[in-house]
C-alpha cells in the first residue's frame, strides 16, 4: 500500500499527538525526505545544465571558431607564398647575374684563346704579326728619329763638338817684362 503526500498530510492533521504507529512515522518521514533533493542531485543537475550549455555553445560557436582559425591559416599561407615568391625572384636575379658573368668570362677566355693560338702559330711558323695603335706608332716613330739623329751625331763626330762654337780671343796687353825691349 502506497500513501501519497495528501494522505500523509491528512493523517498528520488528525488530532492525536502522533496518531501514527512507529512504522507509519518512519514511512511518513521517508516519503517526506524522498521529495527533498540532496546535494548530489543538485550538483548533478548543475553539471548536466553546464554540460548541455557547453554542448550547445560548441554546436553554435564551433563552426565560427573553426572558420576564424581557417581564415587565419589561409592568411598565413598567403603571406608564406608571397615571401617564397620574393625569395624565388631574388634567387632568379642572382642566377641571371651569375649566368651573365659566366658568359662574359667565357667570351673573354675564347678571345684570349684565339689570340694565344695565333701567337703560338706565329711563333712556330716564324711569321708574327702585330698591329700598333696610332699612339704607339707615333711614339715608335719619335723614338726612332731621336735614335737615328744620335747615331748620326756620333758617327760624324758632331757629338764631340761643343754645341756653341767658341773662339779663343784676348785683347792685346802691354808687355810686363822689365827691359825686354818690347816697348814696355
């Protein structure tokens, strides 16, 4: 037999002080305590509510947070791509410079090899040819002219002559000898 709360209140209000047997008193106390929530029940209710709120929040705000993180990762990837592009263009410029330098060095080496080959061939065959610049030809002509004039002066004896001819002359002087009879 189960008594509900209304039946228990009716029994309690009946007039006698206790009016209930000890069994009924324990049963009424048990039933009254059964309707009171305990600390464990309240803690379970709070944790369940918080868990539900967290689940709903993650369901609503999770995609927004994920999108924000995805956009942030996308921006980082774009920045990394730009940096890599700049580094690639700088590397390409350096490679172009090195290629140009190697090409110029190769052309100089080929030109030097041709000159060296011509010089070796001329030396072996004994027919060396050279070309003087206009300034070198003028200097060589001037040197040859001076050398020929100097050689000519030595051969003719002109180099041993005083460049300004001098004649030895002295004015007549009275004789200073005593009694020599030279009208002195």
